[in-house]
């Protein structure tokens, strides 16, 4: 499912226009992004938790040249599914 399909689903399920549904989906993305930047975690009980975690700098290998490279530290986003989401998928 891509963003367009999600917007169409939200529009139909919430009885909104596609433009309103697009704004709602974009607002959701913005809220999650801001929450991760500010607090490092966004939780939806039963659905799941987004978390921003710091990855340490490390050494890697370029698979093409086999040369060692330094991979810088960075923040990575993880998602852990909640129990209701897991049950719904299974």
C-alpha cells in the first residue's frame, strides 16, 4: 500500500475529501517526525512504538572494492509493533 492508497482509504473510511485526508496523513507524518526529534519516542498503545535510536560509528567494508570504510554515527528510526497490530496481522 502506498501513500495514495492510504489517503484514498482514509478519505473513504472517515468520510473526508481526498484533499482533507491528504492533509490528515501529512499531519500524522509531521507529528511523528516532530515527536521523534523532540522526545525520541512516539507510542500508540496497541498499535506500536516509533523510537529514534543512536547508532554508534563503526567500521565497514565496501563490498565492491573490499576497502575498509568508516561509517559515521547517526540516528535511526525503529518501529516495534504493538499487541493489537500483531494479532490483527496474524
